[in-house]
C-alpha cells in the first residue's frame, strides 16, 4: 500500500492522506509505505528555486512514524530521474521495486517527465500491472466566524503554509499543520550581548532552506536533543537586531527560567505566537523594558499549554 508525494510540512491534508493509507493497508494486511523524494524536485528542475523547507527529512520521518507508517522510502531526485517517463516510473519503481498492490494519492497528483502522468494514467497502468488506485480530494477548512478578520475557504498546501510563515502568521500556519511550525538547528556562539543585558540567548544555525518566520519576536517551545522530554518556554527573536545596527539575520532564543549553556546542541523551536515586529529602540533601557514585556507575554501565552 503506497502513497506518493514530497509531503513538505506533513500538513493536515498530508496527514489525512497518510492516515487513510495506513488504515487501508492494515485492513488489507499490507505494509503502509510513504514514497517521497530528496532533494525537493524544484531545486533539480530549476536550480536556485528551492522553496523554503517546512520539514527536514529527519523531522518528516519522525512525523511519518507518529502517523503509523511502516516504511518511509526516500528516492534521490536527480536530473536523470526527472526525465523518466511516467509509465517507466510506474513499472520500475512501483511495480518492480515496491510490488505495489494499492496506490493512494491526491486527485491532483502528477508524476513522470514533465509531470505528464496523472491519476487517470495511474489507473490505466494499474489495470495492466495488477494494482488498484484510490484518489482523494484536497483537504481544507473554513476561516472566520470567531472574530478573525480573514474569512473564506482555504485548501491545505505546503505553499499556503509557507506564505503564512513568510508573513509571520505562525498561528495560521499551525492551523494548517495541526501543530506549531518547527525549525531546528545547532546552537552556535553569538556576540554574547544577550548575556551582558541579562537575557542570554541560544543562537541557532538553521538548515540552508529552512522556513524561518518573518522578522519579529515570537513565543516558542524550546527542546534539545540532550533532553527531548523537556519542553521549555522561550521568547525568540528573528531578525538583524536593529538597535545594535546588526546586519546578519539571526534566530535567537531566550529560554525562560533556566540558565544553561546549549552551545553545540541540536535544538528545536516550535513557534506558537507572534508577539511583535522587530523594532529599533533609541536606548538600551527601552529595549530591556520591551524584552521584559516579551518574556511576560510568552509566560502568559504558554502557561498551561
């Protein structure tokens, strides 16, 4: 039982597709297989156009495991692979390698060279090779009706989630993802200015294509691989620190209620809420007062969560 896609973000639409794959596989006594690709196809087809990455491959595998997937299969996406005709993809990958019995994909699924293959072709080839195909509609949700300014219908997609994150709307991104958006990275040495000001920060070196939210200050949950069972509240600054004429864009996390050096550790930030824009302050005292307010708001937002 196989489902196929890039699945960047593993958003709620992806989750529904994967859950159905797992359920049908169990009913039929088959292993559930998620087939995905790395790197992102757009980077191979149009170098330099890699979209912001919502989930690393490692994180994607973790989410698949949580959804009950038996096998997470990653195919290297190369220029040669991108030129494979649709029928050859079905024969060589799905039939010869995976011995597929059932394929479950979204109704907008395309595959093969120049995306020439679609669900109809997949079904036609299924009759020849002895597998069945189930297509599913795109998942979405209604917005508005709760005091929000935005109303209407949205369809869950990686593009939509990226647009939310790019705008700093991490709450809307969380609705589509079914969980807070996460970025992770290694803690590296910074300028040490935060400690001098009484707000020591962990400075993240993030993956190259990471979908980092718009500049601003956010309330986040902070976890480290050294203590994966421990989730800590953090006020996180994203930007170039204009008060000190910074130029380099950084992600800096002030972890509340703990004085610990996270240098060299792999950590993750789950973005819960946006507090404010990144601003310039005329004095250090004004900045410190605002940072204290950021911490207070973070504590209130995450209390009991």
